[in-house]
C-alpha cells in the first residue's frame, strides 16, 4: 500500500515505532468506499423498508460491540 502511494509510515516522536498515515490518494479511496457504502445502505433500506433496515443496523451494531 505504501509503494502504491496510499499510505506512508513515519517515525514516531520517540522510540522506534512507525505510525501509518493515509496520503491524499488513500483518503480519496476511503471517500469512494464510504460513498458506495451509503448507496448500498440506501438501496437495502428501499428494498426492505426503512424500519426493518434500521433494526438490521441496530443488530449489527450490537454484535460489533460484543454485547
């Protein structure tokens, strides 16, 4: 990913750690992914109804929280 220009690694202020930062190219890919996700969510909400989709998302959030 670094060689393709999507991220860069920089030395941390102290120690030997390296921090990872997205480049402008990396951020633009993230923005495109987010836009596609929003389109897909809207399509699914139209397909099953907004209330059912909201319930579905609530279940996913609960599972992601580990509760």
